[in-house]
C-alpha cells in the first residue's frame, strides 16, 4: 500500500485533494501526500512569522547545533532505507542515492561547523577624531521567515541545503518540495523533529496550485526565498517578492567542456561519461556540450558512445543500475523530439536516440549537432551528450560562451597555460580542470550566473545569506584605543 502522509503543519486541516506520488521507473503509486489549501498556507505563514517576531522564543545556538548533529546521526543510521526510498521516488540509481544520503548528513555537519567557526567582526574605531572613545562589533541574527522551493533531482540533499542552513541561522522555514518527490522531504522533516526541532520551526507543505505557491512566496512576511528549479519560474517568482525580501535562485546550465588536443583521453572519458549520464542527465551542471579538437573529436565521440552503451539502464533501486528513469513520461517525449531534431539537422547519432520505456531513454551521444538545435542551445536535462569538432581552444571558448546561461564548466588538458586560458575566458562561476562539470562538494560556492541563477549556494554561503549582520557601537570614556 502507498504510504499516506497527512499535513505536517500543526493546528490546521486542509480541504484540498491529496497528491498521488508515482515511482518514475514503472509509474506505480508509492505515496499519497496531503496538499495545502489557502487556509493552510496562511496558517503556516502566520505561525512562522510569529515565531520570528517573538525574540524571546528564538532557538538558542547550542540547541540548534544539538538538533543538527542529532539529525545528521539519524540520517546516517537510516542511510540504506532512505537511499532505497529516494531512489524509488526520484529515479536516481541506488549507488548514487547512497552517496546523496551521506552528503545530506554531511551537509548538516557543515552547518554545525559553520556555526562554530563563523561569527561577527570587530569594526575599527578610534582612527579618527570622530570615532575616539568608541568600539564596534557585529553579531548575526536570523533574517526572518525562509520559504524554500525545491527540485526533484536531489530530493534529500537539496532539501538539506535549503532547510539545514535556515535552521542553523535560526530562521523559521516553510519548505515546498517538488510534487514529484515530496516523500523524501517529509521524511527529512520528520527526522528533524525527532532530533528535537519544534514542529512549527519547519513546516513542509505543497500548495494545491501554482497560484497559491506564488502568493506564499510573495507574501510580505517572507524575508528570504531559496529557489531551485527552472529559470522561467525562478525569475518570475523573484519579480514578485515583497520589497526587502532577499533570494537565492539556482537554475540550470548547458554545461560546456573543452577537450584540448593534448588531453588524456583515457582519463577524460569515464569522467565525462559520468558527468553526462549521472542521474540520466537530470543535473543542473550535467555535461552537455563537449568541444573537442577536430583531430580527435571523432575518436573521442566513438569511445564515449562505447562507454554509454555499456552502462546498465534500469530499475534505480537495483545496486547494479547506473542510469535510471527520467522523472515522467513527458520528459522522455521531449528529449526524443530534441534528439530527432538534431539528427534531422545533420548530427551523427553514435548511440542511443530511442526511448526504452515510458520513462527510460537510452544514453545518447551526438556528434556535431547543428549550432541552432535545441540540444545545442537549451538544457537537455536528460541522458544526451553532444560532441562538437572545433579548430582551436579559442573557438571552443567562443562557442561555450555563446549562450545566456553560465554555471560550471570544465577543461581537459595537460597544459597549464591552456587550463589558465580557459579559466580566465570561460563564462562560468567555476571551471574544473581535468574533471567533469558536475563535480561538487557541499561547502564550496555553487552559483549560477546570468540566466542560470542569482546568489551563491553551498552551506556556509547560504547560512550567510539567511542572516543579517547587526552592529553595536559603544561609546565610553574608558575606551582609549
């Protein structure tokens, strides 16, 4: 029987219809989740705002640390079960979902480490006649109510990256998971409560329609929006924020890789294959465009196709599976349309190019798709890697920079000069040298630029964004320095 979740918002009931959650692999029903009507959303906002306004009731720092530490321990203790459930719900293969659980636990530990090592600052005084007999310092306070709108593709660690920092900063948080993957989020919230977080401090809900979500996000009681998802939705929500509200937006990219003529192809191939086909390409910095020296482009593309054809595609809950399903059938149809368009325009289809089921798409390698094809200009978000022949590093950089998106990029080369040239000239917030574009650890800055996002992710950076620096200036005749 599917697991049924009622509202996890205390003190209110809903009249809206529940949401049925289906496993993307075989579309079987695996859960049912209560959705929130307008009365529930208003109750959640009112509750969260009242918590923030009651300064005497703020959670002390030591208590926040204890909650985060305990929640991290619970995640690790239940790691295998959580990994299987997340794989079933989101479609990420079990081998990668296990890694995600470990990362989520570590993300909470990074929250604790940040709280223990980052504080305010001392502001110099006494350096001018007007500042004599004064000292000044800053401390941090929570920014206010946080609303976190999350995505399906990393259903546990994305939530940990949004909710964990909010708790660490001392902010009441309302979290809206993706409709495709709410179960993992609700389990995470239950773990936080088991670890000692009072129920009202983290309220998960799924508004019954998008209009209600927009109304929630734009409410003047919301101080910070954390959004992970499509650029169209993210920028639209940002335009509707109340005056003074801040935000962090994480969208997608069309991640470029430059493969120089001197690159170690044997080393690059498995990394690019992993970066392109990991989670069936449903990653915001997934390898999509690989610009390769013309002398080796054909050979590289053929070898990449051989690796792709060896990958095991199937049930994501099986330990041997390397590539799981797309999140829903509409994505399979969309990706196939894009691939067919590219082939009709002259791309060489080296492998894949066909649906394997309603939600499974064969890992696909295309050589020299047209520059104007959708696989070349938009985020595929599927298991498709495009290889392009180029005549020089500068041509590769020019083509990599030709789109309005900008996130992570990569270059494979044995030359320090080539690596540095690409680092300085690629439009990207991070450039990986001899590694794929999807590399990430949870404490590093992670930022989409231009259309790809706003603000900086990564645990310490998110905590910083969810706090305000409050200064005290003290005047006394006894301050003589």
